[in-house]
C-alpha cells in the first residue's frame, strides 16, 4: 500500500509508475502541468475543483476515482486536446453544469457528454463513444461543431442551439423531445433509416436535410419559416406523425416523398389561414381521405399527389394554390373521381395562378369517346396521359361517323409539346362548339383517314405558336382565332 500524498504543482510533474498513486492535489497556476505516462494508474481520492492547468494522459495510462473540475484548463489524451470548463470523469466522460464550455481538437475521443443547466457550449470536432444527453427543460446547449457527429443528442425537453451546421452520420440523430434552434443553419441526417419518436419544436431553420428513409411518429412543430429537403427520400408520417405549421409560418418541402397522409393517419396541420406549406418536386401519398380546413398548400414546382381511391378536400379556410406548374394526381388502379377537390378554380379553395393546372395522371384518365355526342363537364387539361381520342362504332348511310363535342363554355388547355393530343379515328366527322382552345396548334390534332375537324358556333382558338396547316379546317359557325 502506497502512502497517500498531496502535491502542490510546480510547472511540470511527470509520473511514470507501475503502482497505484492515491493523490490529492492542488494546481499552482494555469501554467502547471501533470503528465501520466504509460503504465501509470492514477487514483484520485478527493474531487479536484477549478483546475486551470494542463493534464496529459499518454497512451497506456489510466485514471480512476473522483471527477476533476476544469476551469479553462486543458486535458490532453493520447495527443488529442480538450479545452474545458466542466467536469471530467475518469472514464473520459464530460459533465457540463451550466456556463461550461468544451473545445475539442480533431481526433479527440470522448466517452459521453452529460449536460445540465443553461449556457453550455461545445465546439470543435469531437468523436464520441456515447450520447450527448441534456438533463431537462432547464438545459441549453450551443453547438459549433466542424465535423460530423457520430452519436445521438438526447434532448429530454432541453434546447439545442446551433452556431454552425450540424451533420449526423449513419443512424445517429436527435432523440427525445425538445427545442432545436438552428439560427439559420442546416441540420442533416445520415443515409440510414431513422425514426423520430419525440416532439421537436424547430426554430430559425435554414434547412433540415434527409439523406435516408425517415419515419415520424410524433410531431415536428415549426414556429418560424423552415425548409425540409428530402433529397428524394421518404418522410413517412406513419399513423401518428404530424407536421405542424404555426400562424404566419411557411414550411418549404423540396424533393421529398411524404407518405401516410390521411384523416385517420399522418397529418399536415396548418394553424391559421396565414400558415403555408410550399412544395417543389414533392410526391405526397394519401392512405385515406384527407381534409384541409385551414391554411394554404401551395405547389410552386411540379409535384404529384398519389391518391389512389382517396380524396383530398380543401374547404372552409383551407386552400390549394398551384402556381405556374402542374400538380398531378395519381389514382393508381382506381377510377378517376376528381380526387383533388374542389376541381374547379374558385379562388377560395382552389387557386390556379399563371396557367397552373391540376391534372389526373393515370391511364384511366386517357379520354376515349365512342359515342355520337360528347359534353364537357369541366375544363380539360390535355397531356401525354390525358389525350382525347374520338371514335364512333357505327356510320351513317354515307359511311360517315358524325360526332359532336359541346364544350359547354369550358376551356381545353393544350401543353407545349408539338404532338397529337386530340386523335380522330377514321371516317370521323367531329364538330366542336362552345369551347375555348387554349395554347392550340394544328399539329396537336391527328386526323384519321377520311375524317374532318369542324369548328361550330362559339369557338375561340388561341394559338400557342406559329403554325402551318397540313389538313383542312372547316368552319360552320361563328369562331375567333386569336
């Protein structure tokens, strides 16, 4: 048994012992250093407070005993430096207890970090073998990390504040419930599957980046404008997940697949009429009927709602806006039932700006008519998946198959592509009336053998480009070419 000793540090003490040293010590100044070389086992019987010097543990040295409290001190572990105001346990776990700070050099390995109270800060490039754990709602931690984080941050209702972008790797993420104040920075998650079960309140979000399949079974609450960039990945709202947008806040959804939306499953909750969700390149899948009664869902870039046999209804103070793009809806193997409702622009619940369109995209929405009379019930948006084919099974005595198409004062919109979107079968004499043909070009009509396209009364032809005729236009009523 080695007798217990007490040391008053000189500028440098180096220990290289093969036996245990039980010690109580007090550093002389911030310039004091103690070095433990290979083979040393240091047992600290009493707690050290306000250590402002440098402690070096070289490879092969070990600690045990009480914690050491650093006050702007330095701990060098096998060549890696920690600048620390806080507690260091013998296992190299850090304990931060309010107004504590930690700066880590590249390659610094820490067992874990426990945080409590306010105004704690971690900077640098730590490598962790255990989580960063906040104690409770009275705990705040500021992060200014330059490298990717290889462990979880467990909030326990505490608050994390970013001074730099935060990058997680692999399956690591933010766990538990609490507040994430990004201060305009980005947080990105790794490529492996993630499940968020805690309620996260997001503030000052620059961007939330998803790089792998992500499930949300609780709530993400957005108190200020935010962007979720899915990078083509799935955000599954499961049966209980919710994206909640507070009053006056805009949530941008970019390049993401949102799954499991429905009245009986996941939800996007817009608190007031001034709450918005803005979508670009979003594929959103319903698994049951869904109703939006508050706020504005705005499609700013081409997107698809995969509805199957379900409907998404906007009513009361809920509004769908499609601005200068096409919103497709896909009914899969179900019949088209105008699944996005209302289906007609009314400026209140459906707003179509700058030629914005809502268009069905399944094969069943190919319009094929084999009858003598056709009447439109609404405006028609033609596309590669929505072509109008007109046939007639029986002919008159002259061998002609007469067909009339009554536009009922609606418009028929043509896309930009120079290909056929109206197809007349052979021997069809098709007369159209009371209709506005928008962005029209003769090249977008395919006329079969011995067929005619006849313009009857009240037809407005709005040409979309310079064109030339390769078949005859026949006018049998009042028409306008614009």
